[in-house]
C-alpha cells in the first residue's frame, strides 16, 4: 500500500517565533503539500488506478496565542520520541512527524510526504527542482522517473549519519531547529526519517516549486506541484 502524506499548514505566521511582516500574506501557500496530496488522491480515484492507497493530511494553523507552543518547550511525538521546540517556525516537521507515524500504523508499505518545509531548498534549488530525500533507492528512483515523465522534476539530496548528529537534542531526543543552520533542507529530511521506522520513505521539499513558477501554465500563485508526479508514481505501481 502506498502512503501519501501532506503538510497543510493553512496559515503559517511562525507562531511565537514570528516571521517578518514582508510577504507573510504568502504563508497561506504553506498548505501546498497537503493540497497536492488531496488532489492527487482525487485524480487517482477518477482515473480508476488499481492501487492501494492511504493518504494522511496534517491540517492546522501556526499562530501566536496564549496557548501556543513556545521556544524551549518539549513535546512528545506519537512514536514516543521527545522533541525540543527551539523555533516555532519549524512547525512543519512537527506536524509531519505524527502524520508519518500514523501512515505507518495504517499499514503503508512505502511512504511519500510532500511539504513546503524549508526556505533553504529555495536557496539551493530555486523553483526548478523539488528537493528529494529518501531511505530507499528503489522508491527514490521511481519518484525521479515519475518527475521526468511529468515535468515535475526532483533533485536527490543525501542522508548521512552525520546529519543525524545535527538534530540531536540537549534535553530531548531531537531538536526541531538546530542553531548551527547547516544543511537546512537535509536536516529537515533527517528529522522526518525518525518517524517512519524501516518503511521505505521519501520526502519532497516543495517550498521552491509550489508557487509563482513564472511558467505559462502557472505564472502566479499556487502551481499544483506534486499532483502529476504523485499520480504518475501511483500509475507506476499498477504496471508490475
């Protein structure tokens, strides 16, 4: 069974770690990963593709309030791991953590998650590629091929045990926002890898490719990136 997981932060102010006011209005696009999963599932259903599928959407908002998570808080994920929240604007990985755990418990045999996770991926890859990280070469290869066929291309970034060292917490198991700011996009993927057990998994950071592509079919606003790629990925499992 293929598991699709999407981050849908419908508005991301940054929470207590408030974002700058400039372009904050664009943070309604922080739900692009979840939207892509919803529409991909709808397309797969309408096409009648014979594939077993489970979809998990983490839908929320990230706003400052009297009850908001604060920097320095420690939270416990669904799999029992504790997480130091050192920056509330790194909320997407917290949302996805429990979603990934849930997909595993639902019996997903392979998982793909989509999220506008890091600004670092925009610095690294611009709007041309989405960043891909994976613990499984076969799944990563399928995603790369699906991207080539649909024009929603990805660039694979490495996961390595040294990156795991960067996300170790001081008071909890994990740190959601290491102060060193090294390898920002990869650190996000390394964090998420803690919530999939041994399940083949891939993470797509679509922060650079989700909106304002400047292309004829998507010049402004949401680009719908990921819908065609996920449909094509699902199709690849129907032609064994």
